[in-house]
């Protein structure tokens, strides 16, 4: 799955989709898609990632207490 880093606009490939959708995980392993050579995996916080369309990640992927009233 490809997502986009908010600050730079760089595309990143999510290497563990289960970690991405797990609200208990704060970071996910990704591989930056810049350049022609495959980059080494890095860990990115979910708060710096968005969909390529610019839409934020769903709250249920980021907050384990998303059902609790605020």
C-alpha cells in the first residue's frame, strides 16, 4: 500500500499493513519510493502519513479509544 508523507509529499510503501490498521501501533515500517534504487526500510509515525489524495488516515487506525465519547 502506498501512502504519502505530509511534509515532503514523498510516496512511501507500507511494509506492514496490519501495523498500519492496528490502533495500538504508533509507527509503521515503510520504504520511501524516491529515486530509482530501493531504499532501506524506516519507521514512520502514523501522524505524518496521509493517503496520496491528501486525505487523513481513518481515526480508527490511529486511536484505540476512537469509540469513547470526548
